[in-house]
C-alpha cells in the first residue's frame, strides 16, 4: 500500500492512496487542474484514479471533486447527508455511491471503513482503508477524540492525523473570538498536544509512518507541530524503555508530500 498527502490545510486537502493496482483519492479540495499537476509531480496520472472518497462538504475538501469525477468518469463515495449538504458542488456527479459511518464497504478489493468524527459539518467521517494485510487511517477535521476513533485507528500501519493548531498561538493571534471558539470547540480542530496524546494511544508494533496534516498556517508552524509530537513520542519511549520506530512527517499546504509505502 502506498499513500501521499498531495496537500493539506485550510486552502485545500487531497490524499492519494493505492494498493493492489487500485488508486483513489480521499477528498479533492484543490481544483482539478491543480490535483492533476500534483499527481504528475509524483509520476502519477489522474487517469489512473478509480474513485474519490469524501470526508465532508467543506470546500477545502470538496473543491475539485466534481470536475475530476466528470472528467475521468469516477464514482464518488460519499454519505447521503454530505451529498445533500454539498449542494451544487456535487450536483452534477453521474456516479455516486452511498457510504455510512460504521458500515464497511468494498471497492475493487479495497476494504473501506468510514467512521464518525466530530466536526461542524453535516456528517464528517474519517476512513480506514485496508488491503493485503495493510491499512491506512485518515483522520482530520475533528475537534475531539472518541473511543470509536481510537478503536478504528488502533491497528493501522500508516496514519494521516490532524495536528491543526497551537493553543497559545490561537489565543494570542488575530482571529476574532467567535472563530477561535469554533476552532477550539469539540466540533473544531485538534491542537498539537491533543494530536500527540492521541497518537500515543494508537502506538503498536505495526504502526510505521504518521503524517501530520491540516496544519494551520496562522495558528501553528510546521516546526512546532513536529517538535510537539516528537517530544511526546520521546517521553513515551523513555517511559517504556524502548526506542520509538515510528516515522513522523509533515503534510504541507503548498507542496506534495512523500509517497509513503507501508
């Protein structure tokens, strides 16, 4: 299984996943042309895509879905509530396939499990995608951690995890109080520390690579997000008396990430 975060942040999100010769996107929050460009930078063609999975209806996750789906005749896997909330952004999809949180579905050999996360959208989900004994967890846009999230992500070999903001930077930044409250709420986004503590709960021998995603360009820095998570991992490893073998990397807004093999 291979995956790559093509870009992540408030201006657009898209992640490429491929296993068993089947390639899909999780979200397409950039224009269709931009996603084609980013795939080409990896030596990949948009024509190779087989489907698009949608987490929720916000534009930074949905902007290019319709264009790509129509151009390449791709099915779109999306919940009924998200499709309705998306309105015209998904109105012209020819092939949409309903998914529901908590219900496994199969797509061309990939086992896909959507699970509920806490965000201010109609029906936001994360995903676990499994094939050939390997699995990838995808969890962004959530303001809190639940037992369901922990249960679903606990056995993954790769993980894309939200690490959105530093609480002090948010408090002392220029965002108005209502927007700060939205971000801090249980329907908002995870802090660096919340993400790090959640990651500690998910550690197991098979977890090899974690990509920190949806990092705020205003209320965080890439260096701070990475340092916070790595320090928590260091402390955990020290307490356990074992070295931490998990590779942690960053998803950027303006450039394609690493093509990771798990």
